[in-house]
C-alpha cells in the first residue's frame, strides 16, 4: 500500500480530492487530502509559502507515513517540491498535476506575466480572490462541476504566491511524474520540459482541463496508482 498526500491548488481545500481519494482507497492505497493553512476550513490562519511547505511535512509526520507519494496540483507544486526534499527517505514519488515546479529562489509568479495577479493581491488585502465561473470555461468541466468549485473556493493567501522557494537541490533529482492536462496547453512549461529530459521524470498527458480532480477523477486516480506501482 502506498500513502498519497493530495494537495490542491489555489483557492481549494482537501474537499477537492473527494472522488480521487475514493478511487485510490478502492485500489488499496491510503489517501490523505490536505487543506493548506489559510484556505477552506483553515481560512483565517496566517500563511506564507513556508507555512504551506510545513503543512505538508507536518501531515506526513503526524500520520507517521512512509512510502509516500506527494501530489501537488497547480500552485501546490511549489510547496510540495520543497516538502519532498525535506521528508527524505519517506518519499516514494512526487506527482505534479498541471503544476508549477519552482527552482530555488523563484516564486509561483516567477517566469510569467503576473503583474495583474500582484495588483489583485494588493487590492484585496493580501489575498488573491477566487475565479468566477467564467474562469473555468473551456476546461472540460460541467456547469455543476464549475458551480461546485466556485462555491467551495476561498481567497488565497497572496504571500504564498510571491515568496521564493527554498531548495537545496534541483527538482531534477526527485522521482517524479508530471501530468499535463491538454486543454490547458498541450506542452509543459519550458522549465518542466527541461526536467523531463532527466532520467527521474516521466510525462503523462491527460485529455482534460486544469482541474482533473473534478473533470476526470477516475482517470486521475488511475494515473496516480500507476505512478506509485509502475506501469
């Protein structure tokens, strides 16, 4: 049995993984969806990026997990890759679901035009407001799924997006699977493409949008299972 720690991206909490977690448990794995500080039921807790890194590390230690697959979706690739470095031999693999993968000293907002995001954070007391329903168009989601995401979203702590990652080594050394969701662009970001040239990284393409835990939960659970046990 492999234990999965599942971390959703901006605005979302552990609830986003309900269907994926059910699929993993049905396959005999442990599934541990995690809400990061400042979001969902933890709204109101102060959070910077290192808080989120510690959230992931603390969950692994609190549950006494070994043989762990850390799963980071979107923004959460940033804290997850740092946590992976810190849990040492407890780590089995990292799975990045259409996620950002930072280098040392880079933030989530590094490397792409993000002035509008910084302005939004400044205008909303240090938080990035959630997307409205229009922001999820063209991502393979039903109206019901979009409504569920919008209704469950909470403002995201802005400091977690602007603060730099702290890494001792390149993520290239991590055993990793990168899930590229094709409706959000057919190719991984250039930095990820470079990592995929290494022996430790593999690419899996999924024909859906940026939120596959809602649009394709069964397929995503299968990909996670295969990443853990081998194809």
